C-alpha cells in the first residue's frame, strides 16, 4: 500500500474514533480504538514499540516507545493535552529520524474536532 494511502486511513480512522468517543478519555483508550479501526481496514499495527538508542555499536534501551507503528512505514504519536507543545513535535521528528521513517502523525485527541488535532510531519532525510 502507498504511504499516502496509509496516511489517509490513519486520518480517516482518527476522525471516526474521535467522532464516536469525543474528547476527554485517556490516551490509551484512543490508541486501542485507533489500532482496532486500522486493523479492521487491513493494516498491521504495533503499539508501544521499543525504540532503542543507537550509541556507537550498541543499541541501548533508554525507555523510548513508539505509540503506534503502522505497516512498518508510519509512526503515530497520541496525545491528550490542552495544546500540542514544541517538545511533542520534536519527539516525533526524533522518532522518525531514529527509525529512518519518512512520515508520522501527531494526534491530539483533546480537541472539539479531530481535524484540529492532527499534525502530519515529514522526515525529509530518511536514511
């Protein structure tokens, strides 16, 4: 499947989940419902995927976890905050670089309309 088609399904699924549940739940609830919705659409979804830090020749578990990895091509980070912060965007860009992935989505579920909570981010230099 084309990466843009995967992205479209992520956005469509997020809007469907949010319109069904509304704002105010825990991040984990949205993540599980989004994973379910994407799986129903035929996507492979891995949640809480370990992301080790490469330090020299060693891979070190420093506690980093990718919220969702869709079809081994797109990273999704879920938030339930009043407002996305610059650190949230920096986190996703760092994960994209570390995993050598070109596309990611930052989803803030604590918004009146989901389209206000979707931030598409691109790593311009995947390895």
